[in-house]
C-alpha cells in the first residue's frame, strides 16, 4: 500500500448546486474577477477580503452595479483567514500577491474549501509540494487560473492535435513577451509589482502563460512528464539592469519532447506568447503571424486564412462554447470568461477540473528551477514528479462534461 494519499488525477468532488465564493484580494486581477462574476451563472461572491478599504468599496460597488447582492466586506492583514473559515463558502478565489498564494490556498483547503488561485500558484519547490500534499490529504481541488489555456488559438490547436493533424509532437514553444516598461512609468502603474518581482527573480518568474497550453497539448502528468530543464538569462542594461534582459528556458520530457519557454518584459518586442507547435506532420503558431499547416495540406495558411481554419476546430470542445458566449455578450476578455465558466461548470456537476493541482505545481515550478539553472550558468536541473509516479494514470487532457 502506498504511503501517500490517493492521487488527485481525475478527482471528482461532490456536486455543488450554487458555488459560494470568498474572493481574497481585489486589486487589479481581483476587481476584474468581481466584474466577470457579475455575468457568470451558478456562482455568487459571498465575501470580499482585502487590506485596503477603498478597494473593497470599489469592488462592492461594481457588484451592485451588475445587479448582484453586496457581499460581506472583510478588511485587514488577517481578514483572509476569517473569510476562508466561513461555513457558507465552497470556493476560495485568491488574487493576492504571488508570495501569499500557497499559504492562503493550503489554509483554505485545510478548512474544507476548494481553491482557485492566480498564477503562479507557488514560488518555490517546497510550496509546490505543499500544494500537492494538501490537496491530496484534504481531497479538495486546487485550480490555477491560467487564462491563456483558453485562448481560442490554443483551443483550436489542442483539438487539431487530438485529431492527429500534427502527427507526433516533437517541439513546442510558449512565452510571455510583453514590454511592461512601455506603460509609462511602469513602477508606478498596475504593472509595478510585476516589474519588481521579475527583476528580483532573475530568470523566468512568470512561466505559466506560455506553459499552460503546452502542458495540455503534450499531456503533462497525463502520459508525459517534464524531466529536466536548463535556463539562461541575457545581460541587462540601464537602471537596475532591466533593459534588454530576456530569459530562455529549455525543457525535455520523458517522451523526448522539447519545450522552449521565454520571458521578456523589458525589450521593444511586440506582445507575444509564441504558441508554437511542431509535429512530424504539421506546424502551428499564433505569434507573430498566425500560421497553420496540418497533415494533407500542400502549403501553410497564414494570417486570416489560418485564423479561419483555427475557428473551425476551436468549436469542437467544451471550453469553446464559453469562449463564444463571452464574445457574444462583450466580456472584456473571453479567455477569463471561458476559464471561470468551466471552473464553475465542473464544480457544479462534480467533474474533474480542466487544471488540477499537478498542473499548478508543474507549471509553477519552472520559476524556481529556472532561477537555479540560470544562476548556475545554465546547468541542467531535474524537474520533480509531483504525481509520485502516477503520471500515466490518465492518457490525455480532457474537458469533462
């Protein structure tokens, strides 16, 4: 008999008729979450917690404008503990600074709550293991809110791969390329905390936007597993050594697939998440020019022609319905809307979640491991198996309905 708790792979919790939410943190991401849940069915925000009373009042006003009942407001450094302990809460949704995510998530799971936590879910390997251990012991979901998984092009290429149109996948690329310094005085804007965090980290502090869609495509802990990585960060110039600095991390899986992940927030490159898929019979990329070539095509499609073909495949999975619904009602970000609708749908019907605690640990662990490798001049670093050998328990990623 295993010394460890039962796996959370394909875990199903009891159905929740109405998902009652405690939202921790109503800054930039938290306020957007409040606004989204003004139109998401099957859930209601019962309580808001933050350290800033002005932010709480702004969020509460937004809820009332959307026709929702004003929630209970909890203010203070320890207000979140009161929120997660409440008996009328099913889901704790965490939108606080990165370094608080794991502590809040684990405390919530220990209190019997499911968790949705902003990216990254953890900042150290120890925190990654703590998330996994706590979820397995408490039998509570830990969902990381990586919205880029629900990008329409990512959903399309995922469906193409399921239908075998790329052949065998051999190499994938993802990134977060976003010149945060172009937002005026970035340190004084909503991006200031992110600029400071990335600068202090020195490698890929923000790997999940690029890694999420890749993880689904190759079936991480669903038939494949990251084995090792190597990472390098270019020199930086200017104040604080920020300008021009780019991190590149290369990953190899058990099945021999290679993955490139980049973080670039300090050069004039146009926004990109790359979203590159290389297979034995096909190729896809979203940035900088949408391009598709699949089995049976004589030449590549680019630009609008590639997007039109992608649209045909996007509509063939359960997440795409919500993307289209969000688009039709004019939500600010269809990816966020589809992500949250899928989360609530799975909780409502007692289904396995699209993103589980092993995804949260695997995608998040790239941050600390890339720092170790980069500080060691690119030396290879082993990636832990957070499933404890159970990564073949599921064969591929699925959207359960």
